[in-house]
């Protein structure tokens, strides 16, 4: 298996883990890999009146996962989130961009509102 295919498989696996983690914490998954011109969001999740566009990062450490989510990547997620908000956020009063880090032998870490800090 080539490097790209392996990374794709690991990314899909991490997104599946992240989706289940969110479900176990009361979130409903509305979409996976939601694509629009200019960007993509790994997961679109809703809990109550909060809508979260979730970027999933799977790396060997939480530090590495955090570094993988740079400003440029977040900007692309923000563009996609802005374009998808009308579709998914009709009755939501909080719309945000979250990150979810998937690291081997650790519980996933959900970081709310990474776009604003």
C-alpha cells in the first residue's frame, strides 16, 4: 500500500473514532467529509442548539496533531463552514469550529472553538 492510501485509510479511521466519540458525548453527526468549493469539513455535528464543524487530526502525539492544524488549514475549514452553515445551522444559536485529536493509546481530545482561540 502506498503512503497516500495508508494516510487516507488512517484519516477515515480517525474520523470514524471521532464521530463515535462525539456521539457518546451527546452529539448528532449530520455529515462526514462535507465538501464545498474552497474547502472540506471532516465532521458536522450538532448538540442542542450548537453546531460544530469538526476538524479531525490523527497523529502520533497530541502536540503533533495540534501542529497539523495550522492557521492555513483552519482558514479552509472556516470557508467551508461558512458555506455549509446555512444548510445545517438553521435553528442553532452557536456555530463554531472544533478540533478533535486522535492519538494512539489515548482518549480522543475534543477542543471546542479552535477558530476563536
